[in-house]
């Protein structure tokens, strides 16, 4: 049962790509504080497993939906179903994305460039925009407030060879978030970016690869380890709760201090 500063009783959060990795970590933080969750992801089996974990962690309610955010109409339909089920939306975490596959800009087919941006940039934008639309309607009815969150990365600050589509999507959504923060502040709707460092998720290529990365990169990070999805539980609860009501337009790095190392 949620209580205290990060109490999320009565709050409803949408997490795209919330059936695993960082998205599930964010959702777990909300669940542990008693919030309700809508999970959008394409894999029905993983959705069911995530729902069981979130309910066991203390979520007031969890519903999962198979929504492909690369299509604007499916995002709109997804919100229709969400509002039918929950009647409100308080927090949106636009997290859906994929691992970049190319090692050089010359290896990146044009189709791959567009396909990646369809999810990581356009899908995130439409998800945030439609969430904001519902929040504004609620504010105009007399109940202001809401939290829009996008998943960024350290590619906001550093160049990555062959990852131009990935970095472009992250930089683009960070710019969008700043615009949303300015446009919707008058409704007490805030908008922020969470920028993860090296996080061990299924996108890292399996347990063997994760172990090798952890051993190689961990010593280069001031905290002396790589990150894990559970490291996002705290920021998830904070950004969804009223404790973050005066934070907006920010990029929050969760990287173990990687960006400030000497």
C-alpha cells in the first residue's frame, strides 16, 4: 500500500514498453507505491508476466494492452480503451524503443532509419501528445496536474558511431519534452526526460553478453557497477507522484555518475 511522500493512491500511469527492462522498472516503482498501471507492449505473454509482478508488488490495478506505438491510430485507440477502463491518466512514460543495430552510418538502410524513428520518436511524440490531451481536459474540468516522461539516453550528450537513428530519436524527444513543459505548465502538467546510462536489459544480447559488459564497463563508472531496471523504480515513483510537482523541463541522468567522471 502506498503511503507518505510518494503515495500514488488513485493515480493511473501508462508505461509503453512496460513489460520488461527499464519500462518495467519504472512501472514497479509506481506499483510499490499503490498506483494503477496500464502497460502497452506487443508481446501478450510478457504482458501477462509483467502484470503478475506488478500486482504482487502492490499495484492497485494493472491492465495490459497490445499496442504498437509505431501507428498513430493504434495509440489513439489505446487511449480510448485506457480511459474506458480507468477513467483518467495521471502519468505517461513514453519508453517503447529498440536497440540500434548498425555500427556505421553507411550500414544503415534508409528503411531502418524510418522504421526506428516510427517507434522511438514519432510513437513517443503521439503517446505524449494524446496523454497531454486527456490531462488538459481534466485540468479544464477543474482537476489540474499530470506528468509526462520520455526515456532518453546518454546519446543526448555523447556521439555514438552508427547510432544516428537512436541518438536522433532521443534528442528529438528531449526537445519535444521541453516544449511540452512550457506549453502545459499552466495546467500543472510537467514534462521531463529520464536519461539512462548503461543498463542491463534483454536488449543487451543475453546473460553472457551482459556479464562481459558489466565486467568491462562497471569499473569505469563512479558507482563501480552498471545499472539494472530496478534502479528506475525510485525515479518512476517520484515523477509520477506529487513530490515532483515543481520539476519540469529537466533531463535526469540515471547513470551511476558516468557523465561526471573525470
